[in-house]
C-alpha cells in the first residue's frame, strides 16, 4: 500500500476516507494494525504521546494482528471444507 500511494501507512487519506467507505474498510482490515502502529510511533517521536500511550497503541496493534490472522485462517478453513 505504501508503494502504491508513495505515503506512509496511516489512518488518514488516501488510505481511509469517508468518501470511499468500502476501500477504507478493506484497507483498515488488511493493514489497520500497521497504520495504528505507524501513527503511534509518529506521535511518540513528535512528543504528542508518552510511553503509556505508545505501549497501549502497540498492544492494541498486536491484538489486531492476531485477530486478523484468526479471521483469515477461519476463512481459509471454511473455503477448504
């Protein structure tokens, strides 16, 4: 996604936009955890959040990755019977 739009993944346009709801949902499902981690790291480096905020964001991002993996695995198992 970053290569296509030549921008860092984030929870902002062009990846997430109110005018493109289905594309935004697909992008968030596929790479939302990485978008959250990138935004949290950027905010931490800019001084907008502290260690606690960064830790919580990265924990949520990790759980998001696990949940996405479970959904994809269940979908694949459902397709194979």
